[in-house]
């Protein structure tokens, strides 16, 4: 029993002693995490997302409106640089071009003719032309005289006829309507309800009688002078107008008569109406004569002027043909040739613009017209994209744009093929102006694939890692080891049992969490990267 107790006590002492020794002898746990300053490569990258676009893309439109007459390429078909895609109807322009070319040939022939001088045959032709023009003027003048004379020969007959109508009216047709008709105090043979019509009728009977006498004097003094005949026509028309007005007043008096029987009233009105018809016919005849003579004079003058111009033109052409070409004439003709050539060139350019041609090798991506369709100017009807040399456009945030520059290399993956398929690219353009997206300034950056691939398609989403900078074999530490203190960058170095705070100058910060140490640390030194919470 005693022996068992002694053994138990010995075991317990051994256990307690071992536990105390383990606690006293085990190493202490450090409150820090450490890293060793070592040399390595530092790579700085900027990651962005963009869209694949063709390196070249263009929308094409016609400069002028017109009708589509040919479609050379459909959507999806390849097209070479300069190859036709669409064309408008250019038949009208082609006709104008043909006319311009013909005009140029005429001007060139004229210049050759001026340079050679006139031939005797040409002078003879022009002399004949001048003689014919002179004879034509004489014939025109003779005809003008004859035609006008024939018209004026009718004046005497027209005036005598008009006078006869007026005399018949005054002295016969209305004779029964007045007493003392040919005196200064004629009186109506009937009563009227209008005293004014009665007085006016009687007064106008006197003035009409006087007008008839003056008309007779005009006839008695007629001669063959055209101006006098024109004046006689005008004065005679005035006398007839007096008689016509008298008949109008007499009609009003009859309409207001109060003591005439129906038969007598009808008879009187018949006399007046017949007279009025005759007088109006006489006035119309005189007017027609005046218009005919005036028209004939205009026609004669025009014909004579034309004949005179023909003589002047013929004489000028003859004189020019006889005279040697002057330097001014040659220069003028040469200027006309240049003008004709410029016109041809302009029309050729307009015709060329009726055909849309591809500005580069590519594929037709859009075409919205049909043959026969009329389209307006400046309407985009065709789109072309390049077949190869695709690019990526991405918007780089303000915080990263300073890190990259034209020429930086980049690795790209496309969502369509996953992260295992990598395409090499390069920064080729950075726009200087910002593009604000959701309130954040960004800068459009363009990348170009360094190699073509059938896998690359326009519109694909691209994930880009741009190599902004690289340092090889430089001292580096984890960035979490850097401490900011008093506006300086500090690293805590383990120096034996002590911790030393050391100022460092930093270099390139890598995308993997390490940063370059330019000065302040040595390779192999142990530094604190993290302090554990107690």
C-alpha cells in the first residue's frame, strides 16, 4: 500500500515538473509578421474593359439627290479600295458632258481657223452673205411701206362709213323723237317722268348735231399723210362717242316716257337700238384700224431692225475674216477653250460623285437602298468596316491614365473565348479630352491587336491588362510594410532584439502588392509587414 502511494506521488511530481519545464523552455510567440528584403521584378499594370471595333469604319452618302440605278455590293460582301458599291442615274450629266466636249471641239477648231487666217472661199461666202442681207433690208423696207399703205388706204372708207352711220342716226332714225330737231332748241315729242332725262336728251341732240358737222369737216380735210390720218381716226372716234352717249340718254328718256303708246314706244326704241348698234360698230371699226396700223408699224420696225442687224453682223464677220487674228482674239479664244475644259472637268467630277466607292479594303456592313429608289443628299446609305486590324476602345479612369502612355504593351482576353485565350495588344492613342461617365472623368484609349486573328470580331467585350511600367532585379518589399509618419515613408527593420524605424524612398508600385525600394534598405534585411493585435 505504502509502496503504491509512493509511486503515485513520484509520477505526479514528474508530470508537474515536466509541465513547468515545457512552459519555461518553449519559445515566445512574436507579435509581428515579417518579410525579407529581396531583389525581384516589379510590374505595374492597369486593368480596363473595352469593346472591339474595326480599325476603320465609314458611313458613305451621296452629295446630291438622285435615283439608284445600280447596286454592285450587298451587305456582307467584301469590297476593295476604290471598288464601286452603289451608283445614281447620271444620264443627264453624261448628256451635258457630251455637249461640253462638243463645245470644246468647236472652240479648238475656231482657234485653228484664227491661227491659219481666212481663205478666199470663206471671204467669198461672207461677201455673198452681206449682199443677201443688204437686199433683204431693201425688200423688208419695201414690204413695210406696202403693208402700211394698204392699211391706210382703208381709212377713208372707214371714216365715210362711220359718218354715214352717224348721219343716219341723227337725221333719220331719231327724227320722229324731236321737233325743231336741227335748231338750237329741239324738243322731245313725248313726255317723261324724269325732267333730267328730258333736258339732257334735248341738250345732247344739239351737241350731237354739232359733232356731226365737225365730223363732216374732218372728212372734207382728209389727205394722204399718215399722221393726219391717225389724227382723223382719233377725232372721228371722239365724235362718234358723243353720238353714242346721246343715244344712251335717249334710251333712258324712252324708258321713263309717260304718254307713248306701246307700239310707238317699241318703234322708237327700235330706232334708237338700231342707231346704237351702228354707232358701236363704227367705233369698233375705227379702233380695229388704229390697232392694225399700230401693230403693223411695230412689226415693220422689228423686221427692219432685224434686217439691219443681219447686215451689221455680216459686215463684221467679213471684216474679221479679212483681218488677221489679233493677239487679243487668240487669247480670248484660248480662254474659251480653258473654260470649256474646266466645264468638262467639273461635269466629270459630278459624274464620278454619282458612284460610291469604298475608301479601303473592307466589308459592306450596311446598305439600305433599292434600285429605282430616289434618295436625298447626305443620307448615309452604305457602311464599310475593315476586315482586319481590329482595335479596342476603352475608357481609362482619371486615377490610372497617368500610368499608361502610347506604346505600352497589353494582354487582352475576350469574353467570347474565356481567360485562357490571350491576345497581345498595344496602346496606340489616348484622347487628351475627358469623357465623363457617371460623373467620373475618363479618357478614351485605343489599343491595336499586334496580330490578326479570325477569332476577333467587332463588338466583342475585351478585358485588358496594360503593362504600365516594369523594373527588373530591384529591391522590393510588400507594400503593407510601408508606414506613413510625419509625411515620410517608414519601414520597421528588425535589428537584433531591437526594432529600427528607417526612412525609405519608394519607387514603382507593382500590381502584385510589392513596391520598389530605391534607398533605405539592404538586401536580406528583415522587416515588419504586420503587427498582430494583442
